[in-house]
């Protein structure tokens, strides 16, 4: 009896002890991103503009040409997103952990809110920011923001699998949403194609909506 | 929502105190709890070890080549290795102020960078940039919504690569406290550790970027339970601002400091890392590294491509980085390799091997039976193969052993010891 009590306490401890991360953004799941993002789209970053407001805060406005909308509605085929930070004259304002899209970048973007101006408009920062690259055969493949190959998405929602104890916990972001499976190598040809990835997102959307 | 109290843990205890416990029962529960912690700790130890094997193979860098530093730099820095934060974060009986100050201090423990503090003077981090660094809990990130997942951010203003101002903002809408146990672990589930994130953000504030290669660092976006700057972070700061010592890892007064400096000045070593400059004094010396050092000391370094497509030993390919040194060492008669035709380039050098190499390099090889029937050191029997070399080395004044009568023939040579051996063997005093 005593032994069972000790083991059960140990199991409980194992459940609630997790590895922490020192970053400023919470880790999110793909389902949470899909649920809480107002707009999810595939597009290309086509123009950049840097502005300084009255408080001398510098923002970078990135215009995207929308190719496909995965979730939500948007009345135009271009959208402008505002990211905090940028260079104005000699002064650069950098925000730690912020990874702005690059000019000409083709990607899939999870926009948290179309109404609010946020530090980073993408849900979970880098977690809601996927980049599409061509493999040597010309196929469009999905990479994470830091160019790791997205090889899959876990079948069951990480949120659903979590115990109540774990659901209360919030790990911090390592730049990749919780359900995304990445290859250790930065090779495009092992990652999902854009169509495969979007199919998974649509399927997940159907399930959670 | 800030957990605005130092008494969070106590309140948990009080809640649990509702159960009436007898002394005997308390003792029993405590012993079970201790067993449970032991099991959990063993589990963590095991999984950590397994993780290391699966994902973090530790590859030793080629000897003589800089070990890979993993730190990432933001590309901007302060003009001097110091800056001042104005710290007045109200609430929690000064807990936030104390913790932020501790976080600032942690960066100065092993680096040249010193954060200075103007305590109890508030500097609004959302004010116009005017060269004063501030920190605060705020409802919005200076007008921009935090978003659902953002806990804290660091704003850095810089002209080119020179920092002018840094502000650190914490999301007031989230739950915070200060603890040093595992992130988000009981009883801190759902609560962020303010101090750990402050240390991380202060790392950004002095010019470090995220580092995700898997080695211990406070700058990882996935940093485990790290709460203070680690060696790689310290190296990163040294790469930006330099360090107090000539070799960052050879502190003033280190027992072999003068010998290490001497062989550096004689171009026998270039250190084990260039930026920051390090010597790695406690690292073991491999046989190929020893070949490098001895050929340099003898001014016998051959030109590149010296092996000309021919491998001098079965385990030293002609295109190996150290081939030319090993080949030259063999030509000089200082080594013949192992009896099976191998050289063992990555094998560590023992102190008895070192004695043989050095006496040969100095042209002072003693005759057979040089030890007679006397042991030169208590752990070097006169009939042992290396006795004559060790005795000769002692007679030349290159070694006096460990000072307790032992020589340690089977002990591996460290880079610090190598510096002493080489200085005494090849460099004139002074």
C-alpha cells in the first residue's frame, strides 16, 4: 500500500514536472492557433514600409498578396500587417524574438486579430509563421520560420491528449507550435507540400469548429 | 494577472493544512513523499540521459581547432561593457525589484559586462527613447496589444551596431512569481518565473540572440530549467565585450598562467578558441595535438599538403588536418606510432608517453637500463618501460612530479600541464 502511494505520488510529480523555457512567447498548439486566429492565409510578402509613430515607436508594415484563405474572410487580395520594430534613418528598433517576413517570402500566416494592433500580428509569433520553399524538383514545401522541414502534424490534438494537470501548464515557445513535427535536417524535400499541409489544416478546422 | 505576493507557496501550504495530521501520519506521508521525489528524480535523470543520447551527441572538436561556440549575437552592443537600468517595479513587497536586480547581477558574475542599477527610480519604458533603460509590468506593449501568447519583450534601440536604449516589458495580464524550480512545475503551474525571463531578456539587452543548438544556455528559446547565464552565454558576452583575462578561461593567478602565456607568445599555441580567446587548460591533450605543439616548438611545421596523398599511419589519412604534423613527428624520430601501425591521433597522451616524446624531441634519449634499480618516483618502478624517459625528464628539470613523490605516469596530460612541459623543455627562462 505504502509503495503504491509513493509510486502514485511519483507519477503525479512526473506529470507536473516539465522543462521550462526562457523566452517571452507561450507555446501554442496548432488547434489553438486555428481556433483563435481570425485569418489564416497563404500569401507572399510583396512590400515593406517603415513608420514611426508619435511615441517614436517604429513599426514595419508588411503587405502580402493573398493566394489562398484557409480560415476567415478578407475583402481584398492584399493585406497589410503591422509588426513592431524596424529601421528609420539611423535608428533601428529591434524586438527580441521577432522574425519579420522577408521580401518575396511565400508563406502561411496565422493572423491573430484583424482589429487589434499587436506587437506581432501572427499568433504565437514564429509559431504562426510558416515559410514555403521550392525543393529541387520544384515542389512547394512547408518549413518552419527558422527553416526546419515540417514533416507532419500530429494526428490527435495535443490539447485533447493533455491531462487536466498539463492543460493548466503553459510551456514557452521554441518557435514551433506543439503539434508540428519537424525534421532535424533543413531539407525541403522531406517536408510536407503546401497542399498536404493545407489539407491537414482544413481537416483540423472542420474538427474543431 | 500578477501573482502579487511573496506568500503564494505559503497559501498553498495553508490550504493543505486543512487536513488534520497526527505526528505519525505526517512522518509516514513525508517518507512516502521523499521516496516519490527520489523516483521522480531518477526518472528525470534517466530521461535526460536518454535525451542526450538521442538528440545531443557531444562531438569533440578536432584538437587544436576552436570548439564550436553556439551563442548567437544580435549584431549590436553597448559602447562599453556596462549599462544602467532604472528599476522601480511596484508590488509584491519589492520582490520584482529584488529579482530584477538579481537577474542583472547574474550577468556580471563571470563576464566583464556589468549592469548598473538606479533603484527606486521609475523610467517609463514607453517614453520617447532618451537613452534611459526602463523595465515595467504593462497592460499593453506601449500601445500595441500583447496578443494571446506574449509574456515579455525587450525593445532595443540602436544606431548601427551601437545600442542606445533597451526597455524590458512584462505582460501584466499574465501570472508571475519568482521560483527556481522547474518551469511551470507544482506549485507554480500556470505561473511564469519572473526572474528567469528577466535573465533571458537581459541577455538580449546586452546583445545576445536566441541560441537553440541544445547546449545549456539561458538564451535558448527552449532552455530547460536554466535560470542563470551558462558557459556558452558567458562566451557570447566575451565575444562581444572581451574578458578580463588574456585567455578568458585562464584567470589571473592560475597555476600555469605564465607557462600558457609563454607558449602563446612563442606561437606554439593559438588557443582552443579565437573569439573569445580561450586556452581550455583542463582539456586532455590528444596525440595529434601533441604532434602539432612539438613540431611548432621545434620550428618544424611542414607546408600544407605535406602528406602528398600518402597516409603515414593506417589511422592517419593523408587528408586529415593533422597529417602533416604527425608525419613530420615520425620523420624526426619522435614517434613510431603503435606496434600495429596505428598512431592513435585521437588518443589522449599519458604523462609517461609525454616523457618519451619530449626526451626524443630534445635529443636526450637515455640508454636502456638508465634507471638501474632505483625508482625515480614512488609510482614509477625502475623496470617499467617509461622509467628511463621519466627519470631523464626529471634530471633535465622539466618535471618534478606532483610534489608528493608521484609522477602519475598513467594520468592524462592536460593542456595546462602541456604548457609547463613545453615551456620548460623548449623556451629559455624569462
